[in-house]
C-alpha cells in the first residue's frame, strides 16, 4: 500500500484539534466529534486526536480523511484504542478495512462530514463512489469493535 498524508494546517494542529479535544472532554461534541486515544507505536505514550466515528449499516468505523496519519499508523500498530465523549470512554479493538472495500465507507463519511473533510480527501463532496475507489487505498479505514477485556490507561 502506498502511504499518503495531508498534513493539517498549523492552526488546525495547534489550536483547533486541542480545542475540540477539550470540548469533547467537557461533553460537547462539535459535529459528533470524539477523542481517539491510542498508544504511540514508537514512544508508547498515549496520543489523542479528535475524530468523527462513522456509524454505517450497524457497524462503527474510523476513517482517516488526511490519509495515513499518525493516529492511523498508531492504531494499525496497536490494534486497540479508546473513544472518549465527555466522561464516557469506549475501549475498542480495530480491524483495518481492505482498500477495495473502503469506497462505500468513504462515500458514507462524506455524506455526513463533507463540509469539513472533502478537501482533506482531495475530492468534491458529490464524488461518485466509483471515483472514490481511486483514492481509497490512501485513506485508512478501521472497523471498531467494543471491548470490555482491556484495562483503562
């Protein structure tokens, strides 16, 4: 798989993301945001990042609109993580969705959050699913499964 990553602008990385994480911690979820908590693959330290989980056809997914981000690579390595919303923390295991199955999930994600993520994917908000197959390999998607057998950290 070819890795591709679209770096967030400075203000997003240093101001917006920390602000969204704070709001989520306080129980305010702008645009359905949650905080993803995952262990760093090199440092072993817990990392947090705002994400928008996708509920689709009875399953839950994390989609990486910016491509092979640090959180996506960390989640791929760790295989487990946590989603925080206010005081609620959901522990989960993650399974990466094969690239050839991602386009419909990216379409569903764009249907929900195109106003804030279409430019990150590098597509128009109305791009047909057939055309999304061309970019799917560059955008990791993880199916997440709730877990109750791991300890909170």
